[in-house]
């Protein structure tokens, strides 16, 4: 008689490679690719990168882009694309204060939408 195998949850394959904690946000932004602006939503963010919902924007892994969230932005490289979402790695780390500011902006926007 063989013992029943128990399936364990699969670990996040990127978790051990992330250097910065991620913050869940919901912020409108633009992805600039080849001189064109595509509307996206930032889903999560860290000093080293972001995950965005890019809808139907034609963004391929390896593409150089700029993520613009209003008056500021950051150059990045698309690391992966899966359906509507893409992972970006910033060319230079964001200041942690900027990440905190964007998280607060997301919270304020969410409160305003509820109110």
C-alpha cells in the first residue's frame, strides 16, 4: 500500500528574488512604449518594480517602457506578460518615500470613490 500524496501549495517563483516588499495599490497610470501612451492600472508596486494591468496594450517581455503616474514616472523593462498583466523592473530603484506616497494616493483615491 502506497501512502497518499498530499499536494502542497506552489510557492511564488519570484518571492525569493524580490529585494523589496510589494504594496497593493490601484492607481491609474500610463505606459509609454515607442512614443505612444497606453492607459494602465498599477496593481502593486515596490521600489524595484510594479505589476500593471495593461489590458490590450501590445507590450512584450523585454520591451523598454516608461511607467508614468501623473507628474512623475520611471523607465522600466517589461519582465513578463501574462494575459492582461505585466511585471515591470525599474531601471533605478524608486525612493521608498515615493512608494509610500503612491500607496497613500491609492488609499485616498479608493476612499474618494467609496464616498
